[in-house]
């Protein structure tokens, strides 16, 4: 019985560690906002699990004010890994040149208090290859 408890305790620790490792990896790779706040203006792009189908995709995104002062606007950029072509990013002004995407706030979602986030922005597009990670994610406060 003691041996059984020891094994299940090990499993619990492993599960907790795995969840923490996954969260850290998601934060580093996908640009999810971290726990700490930067002094002054700062923001990040949270990339949520998207939906992919043959020839297309939809990626939910949110801009988060990670700083200590209100934002009066934001701009996010990233690079696709394949031949993804955007058709729209809802609630955003955007452009795509090759694999490089730039999106900026609409007039109604640029002002974000510290800790606040935009409503969901949906990036919709087409692709002939499986969707890969978004590279070089940046968020610039304006």
C-alpha cells in the first residue's frame, strides 16, 4: 500500500511538472502573456488554439496590455512558416507581404488599460500545407 502511494505521488508531481513545462513552452513559443508586467507601455500577442481544415485555417488572437500604463494603440507582426495567405483579420487593420503579417488596432480596440486584452481577433486564410507556428511574434505599443 505504501508503494502504491509513492507511485501515485510521483505521477502527481510529474503531471504538475508537465503542466508547468507546457505552460512555459506555450508562453515562450506562442507569445502568451507572462505573469510579470513591464514598466511603462508593453503588450503581447496571445495566440490561441486554432482550427485548420483542408486548404484553410482560423486562428484566434488577442492583444494583451502587459505594461503598467494604458495603451493608446498597438501593432503586431509575425511571420508564417508556409504558404499561408490571409483573407481577413477581424477587428484589425492588416497587411501581408509574402510571409510577413502586420496588424494594427481598429479605432475601437486600441485603448487597453494595464492587464486588459482585446476581444478575439480571428485570422482567417488559406494554405496548401499544414499550419506551423507563427515566427517572430512582436507586439508594439503605440
